[in-house]
């Protein structure tokens, strides 16, 4: 959208004040010029100065609304006043400068602004040259000699030309600079508005992402422990009448699972309450070694799970460890839910030179259609957040495989010191 300037009510009031001040100044200038008889015997009647003062200053009250029209009216009045020797030139010069400046600073059509200013300036110089030529001839006739190239009159006219160049050049330049400055301010204000809007969008996105994070954490914690408790409760109900002691042990396990769930939920709550989402004893205390306990809990919940560590264990960043732990937790929870009776699972943690991999494989029902849900979405997000990749795929002979691989930072280079 092209830039346009619209005067404010305050600026319109200031134009009215300027016109009044200029009119008073023109009256005073006309009175003093009349007394000084600046044009001698050729000076026009004093009442013409009053009319001229009004015509040359009144349009300034609307100079920002109609800058082109105001400039033309003032220029015509100025031409007439000089031609008929109206005794006032100083305030008229100021009004002419202000009108030309306003065309450059406030006329929204830049092409018309250029045409109006250039036309008035060319007309002024053409009129000045004609006037100078006529006056030079008159001066030469009076002296009864030809005006020399370096006569005082020619020198005076050259000074007039230089002053007019500075006069009109200044009006053009300062008007153009005012327009450019206003354009830059408007662009800056627009960028500020856009940045504020973008900030609001970013804040809303941050809230949405935080909600997703909360939902993912709740899903990981609640789904795992509830599924374990459900399996244990079903087993306790089966053996309740046949083996009360076994049933008591299972119920004790359910109680432990409930305590674990409450503990993790408290950790999650503490994480959400802490600025920045970090706690001293929250989920960040989980390590890859805790996956072994996760496999044991899965076996106790009815899904026999083997656990193995392959390779030489290496330091793993806490965020990566938490994300891999949650991926293993979600994978085992899904296996207990969907694999069916008689299913088993294997959990392997592999350490390579530059990466760590967690693979969870379970047997059971054949998965024909992969239906992505919140759990799978959470696993993908955790893998990506750790800078790694994840593969979620059904196995041809039944069951499912989850393999998450995360690169590890290079170990610091050893320093060698010499005595």
C-alpha cells in the first residue's frame, strides 16, 4: 500500500495559526514598506498591499489539505505583487517558500508534486530573467552606455540568481526530506505494529505448545501407570479366591504403581510451576539406567520384558535421557495394551561412538493399519526435540518395533601438558 500523509486536527489548527501570524506580519511589512517608499514613485497604492497580504497568507490556513492549489495561488499573487510593485515583498517570500515546501512534504501524488514545484520554479526563473533583461536595458539607456559584463548592475543580478537558486532549491530539498522522513516513520510504525502482532501470535503459539507438552507428559505418566494397575488388578481378581497371598502381593504392586504415578505427577506439577520448566528433582533426574527398572515393572505387569545394554555406556544429556525414557515407557505401555496375551518385549539400549539408540520390540498381534495417536506423536516430538530420529513400524510376523536414535555430543579433546 503506497504511503499517504493525512494532516491531524492539531496540524490543521497550527496551519490556521500560521496564516494569522503571517497575515499580521504582512500588514506590518506592508506598512513599513509603504513608509520607506521601496518602489519610489512607481509604488502601488497602499490598499493593494492590504489585499495582497490577505491573498498571500490566507491560503496557508489550508496548506496541508490542498498543497498544490495553495502553492499556485500564492505564486500568482507573488508574481502580481512584484509586477505591479505592491509595497510588500518579505512576508510574500516566506509564504512562497512555505507553500513550495508544503507541496514536497504533504502532496500524496509525488508525480503531481514534482510537476507543480518544477513548473513554479521554472516560471519564476523565466520571469526573473525577463525582468533582469528589461531592467538591464533600462539601466543602460539611463547611463547612455551598454551594460558591461562586470558592471555593478550585472553583479547585483548574479547575486539575485544565486539567492533564488538557494531559495527554491532549499524549499524543494527540505520538502522532499520531510516526505521521506514521514514515510520512514510510517514504515517503522507499521513494522512495530506487525512485530507486536507477531509477538502476540508467538505468545499464543507458546501457550499452545506448552499445552501440548502438558498433555504429552500427562499421557506418558498416567497411561503407563494406569495400564500397569489395570493389568495387576485383573490378575488379582483372577487369583483372589485361589491364592489370597498372591493376590495380596499383586495388590501391593498396584499400591506401588499408584505411589509412583502420584510421585511423577507431583514432579510434573513442580515442573509446570517452576519458571522455565526446570526443577531440581523433576523428570530431569531420569537417566537411561532407569529404563531397566521400567522393563522390570513391565514384566511384573504381565508383559515379560528383556532388557539389555549394548556397547560402552557414555554420558547422555539429561534432556535426551528423559526423552528416551519416555519413548521406552510409551512403547511398553502400547505393547501391554495392544499386543495381546502371550506377548513378550525386548528393550535394548545401544551405545555407539557418536549416538545412543533405544529399541523396543514386542511380539503379539499383527498390526495391519498404523493409527497414529497422541502417544506416537509424543514419541516423534521427543525424538525430534533431542535432535534424533525415530522409526515406528509393525513387524511382519506380528508385534511392533520402535527405534529411536539420538546423536551424542563429541567428547572434549584431551589436553596434553608438558613439563
